[in-house]
C-alpha cells in the first residue's frame, strides 16, 4: 500500500443546504477518490499517486463519513467488511463471546465457508456454525499476528488468498493485541496494584489501530498530515492500519516463504518462547 491519503475532510466540502456526502471511495481503476452524495450523484477527485502497490489485490476502499465501517473490494471480486474503532478506545465487544482459533481450525472454517470438504462431518458442521455466528455478530473471531505470519508465507497462492480472505471476512477487523504489549501491561498492572493504585487494562481483543505489533518491537506507525485536527488524524490512522492489514494478508506475493515440509516444527519453535 502506498502513502496516498485515505481520508477526506468532507466537512469542508459541504456548504449549508447542500446534500451530505454518504460514501467516500478510493478507486484503484480510475486512480480517483469518489465522493457520493445522498442523492446518488458523484464527484471524482484524482489521487496524488497510486494507492496500491502492483502486487496488491485490492481494487476499492470505501467508508462512510460517519466512520461506522470499512468495505474493501478485491480484484477477484470479493468483499471484506471491517468494523472501525472509536476514539474513546471502547472495546466495542457489545457482550459478544470471543472465540480464538488456531491456524488449523481457521483452515477448517475457511474450507467450510468455500464449500470444500475437509475434516470430519462434525468439524464441518462446527466450522459453518462459527462462520454463521460471526456473520450474525453473535461471536468475535479475532486475528493474531501468528495468523498473518503463517498465512502469508504459504506458497500455494490460491490457497493463501482463500484462507486469508476467510480470516479477514470472519474477523471483521478484530485483532489480538501484541502479546509483548499485553505482558507489559499486565506487569505494570500488578506493580501498581502492589502500590495500591488501580488501572484499567486495555482490551486484549481490539479494533485499535496498529495494535497487532507494538512499539516494543520497533514498529513505527504512519503519521497523519500535520494539519489534520485530532479526530481526522485518528481516523486516518485507523483507516491506514485497517487497509494495511487487509492488503498485507492478501498481497499476491505473500510473505517470506517457509519450507513445504516441516512447517509445523518451525512454527512450534517460533511459538514456544511466547507460551513460556
């Protein structure tokens, strides 16, 4: 994904009495920002540069000015809906149960969503039920950095795309916060408790931007333009974070390839220090 801006100061573009803008779309095919009014009329503004890299499989990014959600369309004709965060950092779980799936269970869910037969008959029934409950917003199926790590290095391009698409579609933008940051937060919470001080710990499952990898790993976030007001800067950060996650998962080149054989042992070595 390039550094072209995703956010439009739509409030500056509307005058009193004008019909409101209801959708903003960055369109790869025309390299334009499309503003749609409530009467269906459009205005197209040329983007200052390409929005996506040549290997990207994304074609359109759309969101309403109300910032309720994000819709991304791919060059293969698939759509992904992400929920977007609120600036007050509320967890937005709405009482839903969080179900974490290991990578092998995501494979079952993905196959079930695509009508492919894998696992036992009971596995397929359970996988379809999880996908349905997620679509009905009854449960949350968050993605973790491990899911990105394992999925993007799969050498089967079509299988990688389908699995990544399933994780994104069912996850709806929910992420597990970087475990290093979670452990740092827990340690600080325990130390403050010893001093008789209270603190509310940030939710582990979150929509907060740039939470998959923390600054403790040297991760540097993309900054909004200096002239953006605080709310616009937050929205820009949230949009760039969400679209980057989708783009990374689905990129046609994927990540660094792992071995065709022995990947289970390699990933076990990667995960063992995290669980100790």
